[in-house]
C-alpha cells in the first residue's frame, strides 16, 4: 500500500469492469489502444509522486498515518493550502498537455464536500464514514472520480416528478437493508471513469421532500456488480492527416455510468434520504469543482495564447495592428482567469472547518472561462487563416511528387519552415475542435448555473451596496 | 449543347484531371467514394434546370442565343435581378442542406467582375473576350469556379517583394508569346474545383507597378496540362458514430490548385499586366462574392435556429427564460442577415452597366454573419447540453444489451423518442463542427477585409455626416 | 380649416391648458421661454407643408375630402407608402436636428392601430368613430400625440390587481353615462404633449377580464377639464458654458399627464371595456411606433457618425488604426439601422387592410438601435478625449486675459481653429448626454419588450426551421 | 508642522493662487461656494488622520523622522503595503461618496515613480532631491497632485515635431540657469489642482532625442508666479430639480494648468533633458496611477450595484428573470474589479526597490473598469425606467396642488414611499451622468493605452506560451 506508481495504477485497472466503447466491449482498458493514452494521462499524477522534480508538490506527509499521501487527500485549512493544490492541478495539467489527470483531483472535491455536509449535519456516523473512507484513499492512493450529473430526463421536472417518463432519470435508492443500499439510475459525462478505481456518486441538485429517495451519496468500486460504462467516442485527437508527433498523445474520455441495482455497503454510504442536505453537498462540490475546472483551464488558456502568438508569427502578420489587438484579447482572457483563480484562494472562506475558495469569485472565474471561450477560439481560427482547414494533409505531404510543391506553396514568413507552419495548423485544428468547445461550456456546470450561483452568493453584497446608495440618496441615515 | 443534365455533368468530369486526396491520386472524381457526395451536390444546380418545380427560377431565356441558359450567366440589370439570383442561391442551397452547389454561382460573380473591369478599362479587346467566353459558358453550361486567393507567403509583403521566400506565392505570368501566356503559382481554398469543368483565375489584391506580372486573370479547363489539385480532407461529415440517415449526404471540398507553367491562350486572358485594374477586378468580385456568401448562409442560419428550437424542446427546457433568451438571439442573427441581404439588393448600385448589391450593406451582412457565428454555435451547444459530446454513439446503440438502457437513460422530454434526441445531437455535432467555424470566418475574405471595405465605402457618408454636425455645432453654415 | 401654418399652430396653443414646469404654472407655452424651442420644433412639420421644397413629401391630396392633408393622416396601403412616410419622418427630424416634430407622426401610429383594432373587432360603430375622428384631424390638421404608457405602480402586478397601492395606476373608466365616459389615471413620458392640440389615450398592455375598466382608448383635447400636465425638466440643452450658436435650438419635452375624472364624449371613445382587444391595439401601436422610433433615429445616428468623424479629425487622430476601427463600428451601427428600416418596409405585412412594416425586423431595428446606443456613445466620448469634460467653458473663453491662452493650448490638429474643436466638444457633450441615453433605452418600449416581441413573432419561423433540421437529422421525412 | 487637520488644510489654500471658474477669477477657493464641496472632499483625507476610527489606516509612524506621516508618503515594500494603501484609498473614497480626496494619493504615485526612475538612472543627485522633497512632504503633509497629461496639439505628432502649430503643446524647458529652470506649457485634466498645495509635473509620454527639452519633471507650489488654472465646469451635481439632501455634497474638479514661464529651483527638478527616462517615469506613474484609479472605482462600482438593486426593488421588478440577469452582470463587474485589484497586489513586482502592483493585471483591471462602464450605466438606466428622465422635479413636488398627485402617481411597489423612489431617481440620474462616463473612459489614460501596455507587458508570457505549443506541435523538443 501507500503511493502507487504509474505502473501499479495501470495494473490495478484489469479488474473485470464492464466498459463499452464504440459498440465494443473492452477487455482491459490499460492495454486497449483506444484507452492507452487516457490511462497514461491519468498515470501522470502517480508518476509525479515519485518524481523528485514534483514530489514536494504532489505529496504531503500525513501525521496521523505517518506516511506520505497525495496532496489531494489532505484537507485544506487555509488559502495557502488552496493555492498549493491549485499549483498542483496546474502543473499536472501542464504535463498532460492541457488534460488534468483526474486521478485524485475531482475526487478530492467530493471528499471535502462530503465532510462539509457531514459536519453541517452534525451526524457523527456520517463524519466517521467519510473520514474512514478518506483514510482508506490516503493509504491505497486509489484513483477516484466524481459521478455527479444525472441523466435528468425532462430537465424542467424534479427527480420524483410523475411527469418524468420513468423514475430512474436520477440515481435513487431502490432498497435499503441491513448490509447497505441498492441503487439504480445513471450518471452522465463522468470524466476518467473508465480507468478510475472507484467513483463517488452524489446528487446533482437540491431535492425536495418528495425526492428523498434521490438524496443519495456513496462510493463504489468501478468493477462492482451491476455497473456498466458506455464511453463517448473521442474525436478531436490526432489523425492520419496530421504530422506524426513524438510528443505523448494525451486524451481523456467521459462515461455514461449505468447503475443497474448496485449494492453499496453502509460504510460507503454518505447520504441516504436526508434530502435537505443534497443541496449542501452539491453546492460545495460545485464550488470546489469549479475551482478545479478553472485551475486546469489555465494551462489550456496558455496554449491558446501560444497558438495565437505562434501562428501570427508563422503567417508573418504579427505586427499588423488588428493582429496585436486580437492577441491582446487572448492575453486579457488568460490573465483575467489567472487573477480570478488566485483572488479566489486569497479571499478564501471557511465552511465547516474546511477552506474553500471564494464562491462568488470562483463562479465568475468559471463563467469567464466558459463564456469567452468561443471568442478565443474564433480569434485563433481567425489568425490562422483558411489554410487551417484547406491545407493539404500529411498524407499528401508523404506523396513524393507533392511534397516539394507543398513546401513551396504552403510556406508563410521567410525563414519559418513550411513544416513548422503546417504542424501548428494541425495543433490549432485539434485544439479548436468543437468537442472542446462543448466541454468548455458544460464542464463543471452550465453557464446558467454559474450565473444563478453568482446572483445567490451576492445577495449580501447587494444589500450592503443598496444601503450605501440609500444613504447617499437621503433615503436613510448612515448606520 | 445547351443546359446539361446532372448526369451529363457527372460524365463530363472524367477528363484526366490531376487530383490528390489524402495522399491518393484520384482517377475519376465522379465515381470515387470520397467525392460522390460532392459531385451530387454540385449536380443539384443542373437538376434544378430540368425540374419543373425550379426551372423558372434556375433558367432564363437568352434572346441573343435564342436558347435557355442558367440564370447565373445572365447579367443583372437591376435590383429585381439581384433578388431573383439571391432567391436561386438560397433555394439551391436549401436543396443542398446548406451547401451551395458552386456550379455557376461563384463563377457568375467573376464574369460580372471581369465585365465591369473591362468596361471601366474601356478596352474593346477585353470586352469582346469576356463576352465571348460568357457566351461559351451560356451555350455549354460548364461548371466554372473562381480561383482567387493566392497562397501569399508572408502576408505582410507584396507579391513582388524580394523579401518573399520565392517569387511564386502569387500566380504570375512567366512568359508571353503569340499564342498566349504561361502562368505559375498556386491558388488556395478553391471550393468545388475538384469537380468543376473550368476555373476563373483572378488576382486577390490590389497591385503596384512592381507587381505587374501578378496582375493576371484568365479562364482555364480543369484538366489543362500543368494543373494539379490537392484536396483538403473533409472531416465534419457523418461517421459510423452517427445514426444512419437516408437523407442524401451533402459535401463540398476545397482545393489547393498548383499551376506549374500552364499555358493560357489569349482569348481566355482577361488581364495581363494592367496592374492598376487588379484592384477593380478583385473589389467587384469580392463584393459580388460576399453577396453570394451571405445568401447561402441564410439556409445555414435557418438550420441553426432549427437546431436551437428542436433541442430545447427535446431537452424539455423550451420555456425556461434563459432558453427563450438564447433562441431570441438566434432569431435576431438570422433575421438581421436576411434583412441586410434584401436591403443590399433593394439599395443596389450600377457599376459600369451591371447591377451590384449595395457595397456597404453587403459587407456588413458578411461581417455580421461571420463575426457572430461562434456566438450562435455557442448558443446551440449550450442548449444541447454536454450529452452532445458524451452520449453513447450509434455503434453502442447497436449492441443489443445496451440499446434498451440507452433508450431509457438518454431520453429527454416525455413523449420525445430517445432516438429523436440522439439524432438531433448527431446533427448538431456535425453542424457546429470547428471546420465550419473556420470556413464561416474566412470564406469570402477575412473579417478584417470586410471592416476595411466598410470603412472605405463609408467615406462619403462620413463626410455627409460630418457636415451635418459642423452645421449643428455652429462651425459652418448650412450649404 | 385645412393645413395649418406654423404660426396658426402656435396660436392654437393658447387654450387655457394646465401645464407645470419646474414648479411653475405656465401661462402660454407658445411664448414661454422654456417652451419656445419645443413649439418651434413641433411647428417644423406644419412649415414643411407650406414649403415648396418639402410639400410633395409632407402633404398628399385626399380624394374623399377633395383637399390636401398631412401625409401622416393617409392610411398606408403598401410598402411604398411606408417608405414615403419613413422618408418624411427622416426629413422632418433632420430639420429638427435630430428631434422629430411629434405633431402628427406618433398620432398617425395610433390612428392606424385603432383602425386595425376596429376592423379586427368588426364593430361598425368603432370603425365609424375612428374614421370620423381621422377625417376631423385631416381637416383641422391638429397636432395630436399618443398617451400610452401608464404609471403602472408595481410593474409586476396587473392594473386591477388588489396588491397595487391604489386602483389608478393605469387609466381607467370610473363612470359611463349617456354622453360618454369619465376617466381617471395618469400617463407618463408623453412626448410633445405640452404643446399638442389633442392626445390619443390607449392602453399600454394586454388586459385580462378583471382589467376590463382599464381597457379604454379615446381622444381628448389638451385643454379638457381635469387634465393637468407636469413637464419634465429639460437638462441636456445648451448652457452658458457653450459657445453661442445661431443654429435654432431644438428641444422636446415629455409630460406626466394626470386625468382627474375627465369626461370623454362617446364619439371620441375607441375602446371601452373590450379587454381582449387591448392587446391588439397596443401591439399594433407598438409596432408602428417602433418603426417611427427607428426612422427618427437615423438622423440621430448620422449625427453620431458625424461627431466621430469630426472630432477624430480635429484631434488629428483620424488615421490611427484603432480610431478607424471605432469609426467603422459607428458606420456599421448606422448602416445596419438604415438597412433594417428599409427591409421592414420592403417586407411589409397587411393587417386588417393596413400596411405595416415587418414586425420582426422592426423590433430588431429598434432593439439594435437601443441596445448598441451606449456603445456608440462610448466610442464618441472615447474619440473626443478627456477635454470633452475638462476644457475651459465659453465663459472662460470670454475673459480677455484667458482667450489667447485657451486658443493656444486647446488647439488640436494644425489648421483646425481651436474654436472649431471646442464647438465640437460642446456638441458632443450635449449629444452624449445621459438623458438621451435613457430616452434611447426606453423610448418606444424597453429592450425586454422588444425581445419578447421578436421571440413571439418568430414562432412560425422557428417551426419552419425546426422542420428543416428534423428532416436533415432523419427524424422525419420531407413534407 | 506634522499632520494637518482639515481646517489647517483649508486655511492653507488662501495663498493668492490664480484660479478661473466659469469666467470668474476666484479669490479664495476654500470659501467660494463653487469650490467648498471640493475642498471639503479633499479635506477628508486629513480628517481621517485625526479620527480614531481611521487613524491606523491613514497614518504610519516614520522611524527616520520620528513622527507620524500620511501612509501615502511611505514607500511600499511588499504586497501587504500595497493592499493597505489600497484599503486606504477605498475607505477614503467611501467617505467621499465615490470621490477620492486626491490630497496625497496620486501625489504618492508620482513620488514612487520618480524614486524608481532616479534609482534606475543611478543618479545620486536626483535620488537625493526626491528623497528630500518626500521628506518635506512627510513633514508638512502638503496636498500634492499630479500634473501629467499635456494638451498635446496634434496627437499623432511628437512634442518637438515641427508640424505642431506651436512648440508649447507639451510642457518644456525654455531656459536653464544657476538657480533652476524656466518652463512653459500647459497640463490638462488635473484633478484637484485648484485646491492642492503643490503639483508634481512629469512627462506624459516617451520622448526621443529631439524632444529632450520636453523631458522635464519637477514639483511646484500652486501659487507660484506664472501659474494660472482654468477649472472645468462641474455639471453633474445636485440641482434645484433634486430633493434636498443633508448628505454632504461631494465634488471634484479638474484644471487646465498653464505654465507661463514658471521658475523652478534645482532642488525641485527631477528630470531635465534625460529624454530616455521620460518613458520610465511615465510608465511607472501610469502603473501606480491605474492601481489608484481601480481602487477608487471599487466604491463607485458598489454604488452601481446598489442603485441597480434598489431601483429594481422600488419598481417592484426585482424578481423578473431579466432583471436578475442584469443585476448579475453588475455583480460580475464589481467582483471582477475587486478580484483583479487584489490579485495585482498579491502578485506584486519589485522595481528598483519599490513594490508595485502587477502591471498586466493592473492594466486589465483598469481596462475592465473603463470598457464595461457604459454597459453598467445602461443596465442601471434600463432598470430605472423612463421616469428617470421624465419624472416631475422636486420643484413640482413643492407645489401644494401637485404634491399629492405626484405621490399618488409616481409610486412604484406598494410599501415603498414615492419619495424614496424619486430620491433614487435623483441619485441615479446624477451617477449615470455622461460627465462621469467620459471620466471613466479617460481617467488614468485611454483604453487604447491600457491595451498597448497589456500587449507590451505580456511579451514574455507570449514567448512562454508559444514555446509550450511549439513543443506540443512537435516543432521543438521540450527545453
């Protein structure tokens, strides 16, 4: 036990789990060609723990256990801890060329959300269970992801609304017994689930009394009986049209996880019918998760600034005023994101004993990232020019009678090899792919949910500011 | 001779032309699986001429020739003619599910631009040549496309600038002799070229005296000696992940056309060193071409409004205020585009005897379309939700043990079959593809070029308006 | 009788009406210094009817009456009529330096809305009444304005909601008798009312059955017993700080009109409890009124382009790329507005026998104007520079020992007299005044009301477009 | 000596200075009715130093002098110092109802910029002079403002360009002698100058060798011989139309300062011909000044959120979805500004021994504030409704026969007194005044200057990011 190596992690995945991908049942995700890049990306997090260059960042010493654990599994106590965890997310995402490993990061967001909820409930049983489970994770270093979003059915209807086509659009408790509970339903968009060891399952919304059966949270092994994953096709990756690239290929997939009457023992159950606390759990998870989402978009945003800078230069237009103007927009985008992320840590808040990033700023950061994303894509595509789409492919480049002409005619600025320009087109094409656009919009919750949170969180500020102007207008005296 | 049928057109393509696609030399584009959908799309225009439903729109009677010709080859004389041609573009694009056939439409833009240029030059030789060539097109009904954009090299340098890595970044005259001229260079992004009969080649920018060899315009057969096309990979189409669809698949490709010392006889040469008129030709082509570009984006924009409306309903969120708000944005986008297109025709301008759509309004229409496009994509992806990317693919749907569960869990609003929702995701995924984004940005010229044209065209209005305020401010008396 | 001259109009205003302005009871608006500029502006419309330069535009021959009438009082029968009326609005607003005279223009919008409503109701009595009243207007040429917006109280509550602080927040019928009705309530923001001869009063919203007493429309003389006007302070005008300006000063004011149990004879009552038709009347008025609103903003937008152009030149920055960029934005703003206005006329619609501009396009035009207005203000203030606010005033300029230094130090580009630059600052300061911003936002209804109308009007288009994509997605066969 | 009281400060102003306002020569600004509110606002800073509530924030103990000094005159050594100074700016601006006192704040920005420049030059003479002058300020507590922006003439021409209409558009040295220098020229937009004790004068741009005479920086008393101020008319204040308000009226004015051959002794000269360092001085001043500008806009932005919240409630629309949406925008505006300001301090930079806020983030903060300002104004005016402009004035309210009706008809939500609503309109009208818009745009430099700085400062980040994507694209190996 203790910190896993990358290889140990990979070996742990051959556990009989049920995975489908493009209509095929996958035997071992760790070795299947469609998943090997994903598994390697997730393994980065484990490798950092053994790499002298990153160990101090990735690993902390746990006094209670007397051993080293992943930093993610340590409870943040102040803004410094939050900044350090943010630094770790950023660094591992950099190593993943923009993909966060997902091994412990989002899992940690759930752990903290569950602890906060248990503390607020003041239920010692739940407090013990989550602490014990966290201890188990610290010791085993398991990769654990978060299964939150239900498939929902009609999104305007509550989980238990009889108007829903069936009662299983949200994961629910279908039976309770001495040993534990049996659950049914499905969770969508679960990143990294296909090659994680375990999942957290928590509600994705506030519940009312009639939704009590849906107010359920638990942890479960990926290979538990009754669990089946259907993995989304990964489209935006490298293809035969692209120049070959020795840089490791990074990938991530998302799963639809189906829970077909799955048994969960009590010690892994963290919410079971206490519908009032579904909101507490999902609120705190969403907050922490949006922080994580913003952090790992910093390296991604750096890539966009890099692509804008590079292709402007390779096309020879870097000094045109409108080009500088567009690059400036990307700078503003990136630096605003970074500043918001940092400010959210500096201006942290304690909830039930755990340090969380500032809720308003975190939601603004996430909204900023998602809402402006398409504009940034537009700028990079704009700077690239139409050749981004219409250029000859690498397959053409390999035809001897074409290569010379491609080199001649697809050149940009003198001194920049044509291959350099074409490779940058390959990268921009991949990075401005519409799949990533959709993920930018919907990852960590829709823009609408962020706006609603911003409004709700700002109520107190609104009152404070209203008081100021009431005084200024002579409506009331200063307090 | 006379109007070709779709089949005659297809047969005409097996002419020995040199086409490469994904590294493969294509024998006959009309029958090659990678191109058959493209050729069918281009053939739509010919089929309309023989279809009683569309004939009145697609075909006009030419008094001089005493026969029916494509409406595209008739010179527009007034706003009514422009509106009628716009209607034809829109209708054929509707038949092409958003793809304009490219058989005559853009070719017609070049014809008119060349006639205007010849008339302005007042050179009877050129006037005769283009009229004769137009007569030839009327009679033969050839599919003719426009090859305009040069590969450019360093985009900040003029064609003849010695700083360019070589002198062939813009198509140029390398020799003149008694029979004609010999040209060298390459044209990029040439839509439909792989399955057109002929191309127009014209300059893509204003020229200075030292660029005289680059001031060249001509027409040439696709299979002329020395011409080689490299066709861009078409990526955003249907795949095995999508539900099968009986609706004909529409496609279009773009070519990089390389002119390796190609001979052009004098009767097909329309500009040859008169560098002052390169600007006239490209200006008028760009104007007409942008009109065409706007017109065929009307059906495309209707598709976006359709997708927004449909997926909001299928997800059951059509009555949420923020959803109505987003759909309203798409309505504004579409209706503004239509209004601008119509207003440009109503407020047309005569240039050298030819009716052209209003230049300022046309450029604003194109800019509107391109500049807001990513925002519209964002809205549709936003309304769709993350399942757009993470849903199981059709290949999963075909697995017997998965199908029932996919139907159960991927349902949206009660009463809407899950397959309906999944099919709409397939379509949205295809239609919001990043390839189309890049084409929206760069087709018919960059946004920067439209802004520059708007500014230049508005000079007179600016003076008029300045005079108004000078009078109001008491700076000058009313004229 | 017949067309009034400007002087006859002015003389007609000394009729005992009750007007308050800044706490003062005004005796005769036509001669009071605070109103003389307003009255002169309204008189422009009458003067045009007698000016050979404008008569053909301002006046038409009425076959039935056998005399000349204001074009505004003729019912529009087609798009040409709409364009002609638009041209008249634009021209009279130009003469008013951006202020529409308000003498007949908005009144005509009400006449047409009432005729449409009467026709749709099919009530011959109402049809006769409005036709007779219109005939009276044609013959007397009275200045008649529209009193539409109620003061509303709590804007989330219906007129008859018992939660309202009192029942008079919307104008209502308090009594019906043999001679007519008695009404109570108040109408807000009534432009030009202080110096109009008569007012139309119509509902400002859809009504439900419990609001029947509020479903009332009528015409009334400005000096009728029980009517009292409180006129808003006009702030953004010229001041002693500005250079003196021989150009006539144009102004307009808005009134709060209080109806304190005012009697209206039956022949002037056009709606009286038919609550279902309140929506018809206000819908059609809003549509026509927004058209009028857009039309008179064309000259205003031209002034903004003029100010941007002028001050850029006077500051010597007209060739800086970012300045050209900003001016281009103003061009796009203006030309889009014009194109939308024209397209709305071309694409007109017949409602109950009357030609109305296209509803979707008209609402988009109004929304475009209002929504972008602050951005245009920003651009002009940006181009002007901080001296716009911090420059010495004309009063300083008049101090002998300062004048020379002001001329020396407040100069911009060589060759432009300092006074020219300072006068342009005066004008920009006046024209970018926050009062005008608010009026741009709220005149002719809020942006939200335009968005709601756009959405509602586009329902049919949405269905049409949804059908297209359902076919493309293979969900349904083509019809 | 030592810290001045408010009264001591006021008394210090009666020093014979030459001030013109609206054409009138002002005898004593401290007592003149047009200035008394300005002087009181500036005095706030002095009062804080003696108020136990604020003293710890406003005052620090200077070890060297052994006495208390204004915190502004202490050199910031780290992020904490920057945050503390920011807190002081915010607090004093709150006391000034949105107006920063200007007594020491901007002056401190110059002191630090001059020290940085002197340190970078490594010129001991200059280092001593500024340290001595700073010591003088610490001891005397003088109010000192910054005179930076020259009047410029043709803004596209350099100071010394012969194309300028005269050589005095930028302040320049006309003579040097043993005692000091003689300067001529004018500085524009100098906030608070009319009632400051002294001014700093520094260049407003980078200089070239031919501009050496314009590379001049110094400090001077407001009553020095040859100095004349023309003060801009303050327009947006309270008027007779507004409800009377016991809340002290806050104001600030800006001056055009004319230097008519003014003598400056050497010990107060901080730059004199070293043209290469003009850029250093203005760059560092602009950076610090923009920080100050952002900080004092935090209270202003809080007022906007307050007005949006208050008027939505008073109108009874606070629960309409589009209203919540608009308020959310104001929250995002405010909180982003605060987060950027804080992040700029946390991520501070040491320049020549002085802590300065992060340059990129500071410029983004300022740009954010200014660029979105008009949109926030629009939202508040939108939420207010048209009554903002058209409501009866307080003068009407005072008319006995009108008051009851105004109360009746201008009410909004039940339970909110009409006077409350009208007072909020008064405030919003004043606060959304166009003067403040222009100041928001141009204060602390134009938006274009911020964009240029952001681009320039981000060069290193751009290189870093380009390297990342070059590695990802396989163009280069990881370093």
